[in-house]
C-alpha cells in the first residue's frame, strides 16, 4: 500500500534529522497545526509543493530527495 503524503513527509523528516516542530517553524505555522494536518493527511497541492521545497525535495505527486534522487 503506498504511503500517504503525511507519511512520506515523516520519512523525509527522519532522514533529514528534523522534527515536525522544525518543519512547522520553516512553514511559519504551529507544530500542533502541522501535526493535525499530517495525521489527517489534509494538504492542498500548493502546501505539498511548499513542504517539499522546505525539505529540499522535488514534488511530483511524490517526494524525491534532491541530493540522493531517492523517491519516497
């Protein structure tokens, strides 16, 4: 079963040694708000694109780590 966008973000966060709080700060939102969105997997595409950029990834309906080319 494919990973949801929220699950993919959590994988990238772990690999980048970042927390949800770190990403929330980068996105200028609260940790609680981001945690809720991740658990509901409730993102607009523009939000997914912004999250991918903040995580140094490309967004193509999936996350691709720019430095390794790995698809998440």
